[in-house]
């Protein structure tokens, strides 16, 4: 299952470069691929780039 986060290409770049989280520049991400260990780290990184 995929979802669009609605973040900017610059925020996507930050997630890639600063947090090692990869998604399309459109912010499309595979949320079904997140497991219990990865989800808190990914959510925290998204929160940081959105502030």
C-alpha cells in the first residue's frame, strides 16, 4: 500500500540525505513496508523535516 505524504521535494531530499529514508520525489512511500522497528524512526524523521 502506498501513500503520498504531501511534503515538498526539498523535504524528501532531507529525508534521503539526513535520515536515509527513500521515497519518490512526489513523496510517494510504501507504508505497508514499514515494520514495528522502522515506523518510529521514520515517523520521527518526517516530523523533523516538517518543522
